[in-house]
C-alpha cells in the first residue's frame, strides 16, 4: 500500500477506535463489534471489507436505524493475524461488552475469532471466510453468509472443464491443469476443493502445489510450472502472493492458456494496480460482484446501485467481491435479522436468522438466504450463497458466468503470450 493510502486508512481506523471507545453506551445506540485486518499484509482486503460493512451501517442509520430509531455504532478491531484476532475478540467481549461481531475478510481470522465468540456464546457474523472447516466445528453461534471453499474451488474447476474446454477446444481429459495454493487456512481449503473437483471431472492434473504466502520468492514454483507446461492454472492466493506469483510468471515467461483463480488476492484492486495490462484476461471463481440487475429483486436492484455509488464516492473505484460480500451480508443482518430479533440476545438472533427463506436475488450480490441448522453439517452456513466467475478486463472485474448473472462476455481466451503483451 502506498504511504498516502496507509496514512488515510490508519487515520480512519484510529478515528473509529477513538469514537467507539470514547462513547458511552446509550439507549439510543446499538453497539456491534467488527474485526478485520486493517493493517498488515491483508490490509488491502480488510479495509475494503470494512468499508462495505460500514456503508451498510451508514445506509441503515440514514433510514432510521433499528428498533424504533436506534443508531448502529461500530466498535472496530484490527486483526492482522490469528493471534491478534483472538486477543481483539477477547477485548471486544470482555472490555467493550459487545454481543455481536461482524467479520472478517480472512479465513484464518474468521477461524480464530469465531472460536472466541463460541466460547463466550455471542454471535459471530462472518461474511467472507471461505475455508470449509470454519462451519464444520459444530459451532452454535456462527453464521456464515457467503459461499465456502468447496463452492469457489469447485467452481473454478467446473469453469475450466466446461467453458474453457469448449473455447480452447481441449477435452477435459486432455486438458493439463496445475492446481496451486497458498498453504494457509484459506488456500489449503480452496486448493483441495479445486483439486478434488478437477480430478472428479477427469482432468489431467499435472501439479498440486502449495506454497507460503509469506515467501519473498516464488520463482522455484514458477519454473516448475513452466517445465510442466499446463494449459490452465487453478490458483488460490490470499494477498500480495497473488501479485508476486503472476509478476514472476511474467518475468520467467510462464505462459498458460488460461488462469482461473479463486478470489483472495487475485480479485482485489491491488492485483490490477500492480500488474496493469498483465491482469487482463485472468478469471477468478469469486464472490458475486455487480451481477446482472435482472437477476435481482426490485428492492435489491436499487440497493446495489446505491452501494456502488457510495463505494465509488469513498474510494474512487468500483467495489470488488470482498466489499460486495461485506455489504450484502451486513445489510442482511441489519434489515432482515435484527428487526425480527428485537435485541442483540444470541438466541433471538439465531431464531430470526433461521427463519429466513429468501430466493436468489434477495441479497445485493444476487444470493438467496437459507441458513443450515447448527445441528447439521455446515451448520450456520448460508446454503443459497454461490460463486460466480469474474474476469479482469481493462483493470476492472466483471461477471462473465453463469450466464444469468453475467454482465460481460469473456475476452482473451487463450491468454496472449507475455511477449505479445504491452
């Protein structure tokens, strides 16, 4: 992050922390905790996620708040890693007395933070973390509004075996696929899902490689891939490692016919900002962004446009998947769950959340809503959340599949060789 941007975001965080900690509890306020990596190597995604969450708060408060006019006030926490997530959650609960926390951009942070919430029997409302294990621990106070790793990783493999197979005229059984993933909570889960689905679909998997997202040099991995000559790269990267991997692919002249990433570092503005023309053509099995308005209900169609307008006014760019997840999931909580719950009491929130039965198009990002019972497999997960396929085109991500949600047609298939790019 450039120094100017760092100063702005650090100042924003400090101001928010000062506001929340300096304020006393009021009968006219509803205090809710938030936890995101606002600093550190995941700050680009954490700040975007928090912004989406805060725009939801802003809209709801302007509309009169909740419960007869009470305004929502955030008590924010910065969690750049799992240790900080645990410590900050304990602080939010024991010192600040919050009964509900929204998070968190990162699967690793969601994994740690939700465990603290569970021990203290408060609701953890997760809009981002995709790792399958997050919702597979039998927790009773976790709700997850977004698609999981099986959905994003599996979607990437399906896109390769269907659309790319047809477009490249390579049968799935003849398509050489390399699966590459950062070895943290997020990447390992998504990479496993991509590998499993690619294998099920009969694709020729020539590599299944993990790497450290903190590594300063991924050239050995890139050179290995270059030797294997895959047609398609299925890759899960969490942060700046995505930029590093694709930059070194350019430097070492690793050419593939297509890349299908899986959100994380491949779907955020910093990817295009750092890679410029090199980002164009990259696909990502990702969280729904600005989907086809016809796939939304009239109410959410207006809400989506309002979000885009406000996000652009704050940041100067269009929102990507992380911001859409944060905004959509938080608006669901504020507009559908809290009014039904009538309070922040965990049992009331649980009852309200499980009562929801909303079709596709009911959330601003196009998803529907139906939470799986906590006593079942994947308990607390929204079973009507899904992944879409987006593509970088002229420095922006656009939805290209499935067709009903698409806003643009795919380009640059196959990808041009690095020597043929500007």
